């Protein structure tokens, strides 16, 4: 048995580009549903979008 067969980091399938884009679109829709203007959401990078979804209490602080 090879060493890599038990290493999940190398055997896990990677997320495709289409799946990543679909997830980003879903996150943007969630932020709009939370009350963030769509124009502001389109200007944000993905790290900021994920942070605001994880911690919705920070939305008034980051979106003025």
C-alpha cells in the first residue's frame, strides 16, 4: 500500500472552478438577503464576503 493512499490531502478531489463560482454567487445572494446593498457586495473580495456571512453582526461596521 502506498503512503499517499491514506493521506486525505492528496486523495481528496479539488473543487472545480464552476463549483467555486457557484458558491461565491450563493454567498453574494446571502449577503443581499441580509440587507447589504448589491453594489457594495459586488465590490467586496471573497474573504470579506465569507467573513460577513460567518459574523453577520459585523455587517453594520463594514458596510456603511
